[in-house]
């Protein structure tokens, strides 16, 4: 049985031991910036994305015995503050003004991830700024993996995992474009498709897809476009129950969990929370609400390490959900190869196919070779650290 209060779930979260290793000092900090063009413009209920800027924090650590190890991560904000309030310029500002100066002047001896996060979180109290945080934290994990000679996922999971299943997120501008992209995805062996919906672009779209593809694993993502007080919106969500969808992702307000639970009581299709889960406490809260309503099997959580400000928070959420039998999967922020590779390591801890591939290449040019995709699965790198291939910054 689930414990009744968050106070009881908190000790569980705290019991997770960070992988220990020797003390580290930060001796160099910087980041690279690159611009990218998507092969397929990505349309959601909040807008269309064609170009993206990504930042790659790099941190050089020195061990007690004088070895120097560099780690790298990716910050994947959207261009505008449409999804989570973060944006290209905001992330760059946060890196330049707040994160890097702190790390640059750090003489703290880091013994584990909590010390590292403490440099910017606990000690100086930088709140939110999750897109900046995740890239900085990812550089730490890359370095610890390289230091210990392990792929990062094995710092969190003590078994070898060769592949993880992958789906794709389709953001078409209209029904024809959406169908075309689904066909491209199916042609390359992808069996789980997520389509972006919004009011007026939902039931007919799903009906058409289902008529053509009765058996594919299909799910929809609304990015907060539905209004609980609008009868037409709710009628459309109810109508989606007839199409055997895996889940309906974040239909209501981006910061809401409670009204999603109420909505979940009148839908058969599971609700998946994305935007509204920013930390493990939010996940614990959702689990308790759905459990009290006796519909826990209708809750799914999309865990994006960037959206929760780091891989360690993401690991905590994955473990909490697993403990209560709540299914999870790893969503994406249209990351380039560095961020996607890191997400693939994290996906080892999740249950359902993640958003790790586009309907072909994501970007006209990438910064490295993306993780290897074949037949609906993606290879988990087995080299030490993230194991990013052919990086050129
Ligand atoms: O809601 O999952 C989302 C991309 C940007 C912002 C929000 C979302 C998405 C995606 C794309 O769905 C997932 C991917 O990286 O392929
Ligand atoms: Mg989403």
C-alpha cells in the first residue's frame, strides 16, 4: 500500500545514495553555444519551432591525485518562454551571470552529487533555471562516469542494459503533414507515436490515424491547451477514450496536478503529466492524489531531466514511481546529440518508450553523432561517461 503522507515518502527519497567517489575540485568552467535548424519544423499547441540554440557547459575537475577530467552537458531551452517560462536568452544569461561565476570560484571539495548541487542550489539558493542547471549537472555526471570508468547509467542502475525502446513525437502543422510524418516514422520501424493535439485538432486527427494504423502504440500531447471549464474541450477529451490511446499528456494548465486528477476520474485513458512535474515532491503529490481517488493505474509521468533541473532529480522521480507502480517514460526537449545521449542513459530507469528520435534526423547538422537507432530501439552507450560519439563543438 502507498504510504498516506508525503512525510513518509520523503525518507524514501532521501535514502537514495549518490554514487560515491573521490573528492573533486573544479578547475575550469565554460560553455559552447551552437545554433541548429530542425529538419522538420515542430508544431505544438503553443507554436512552431524551426531553429534552436543549445549551450554545452564544460567543467574540468581535478582529483586528489592530480588527474583532470572534463565533463560536458547540454542546456535545451526553447527559443521563447512558451513551455516552461525558459528561453534561449534567459538560459544564456543564467549561465553567464549566475552559474559559471559560482562554479569558477568554487574551491569546495565535492564528494558527491549533493555537494555539487549544493554549490548552486543549497549554498547560494539559485531557484529554478532548470535548463541551465541540467547542462551543468550533466557535465558532472559525464566526468564521474569517466573517472569511475562506467557508462553514466551504471552509476544509477547496477545491471547492463543494451537498448531502450524509442518512440517519436510528431508535431505536424496539419493532418496531412502529421500523417506523412507518421508514415516516415513507421517506415523506419518506430512503433510508438505521440502526436501533438489542441482543441479543434484532436478527435478527427486521432480517428484518421487509427483508421490507417489500428495497431500502433499511439498517444497524444496537448501541452496545456484544454480548458476544464469549456464543455467542448472536455467533450473532445472524452471522445478520445474511444481510440485506445496509451495516454493523454498534460491537457490542462501547465502548473496543475489536482484538476488533472479530477479529469482523470472521468476518462478511461491514462493522464500523463509533463509540465506540472518539476521535482520528486510533485510526483509524490500526484501519486497520492491519484491513489486516494483509486485511479492510480491511470497516472503516467513523463520525466524529462531538463524539465526537473537535472538527472539526479529525474532518478529520484523514476525510483519513486517504480515503487508505486506508476509508469514513466523519458520525454524530450528537442535536444541535440549530447542531450539525447544523456536522456538515453536515464531512460534505462523508465518503463515506456521515450522521445529519443525524430521521424528521421532531428537537425540539418548536429554537434555529434546521435545515439544509434535501429528497429524501434536505441543503443545505450557502454563507454565511460555519456559516451558521446564524434563531438565537434
Ligand atoms: O511537450 O513533450 C513536449 C518538445 C519541446 C517542448 C515540449 C515537448 C516537446 C516534444 C518533443 O514533444 C520531444 C522530442 O525531443 O522529440
Ligand atoms: Mg509534453
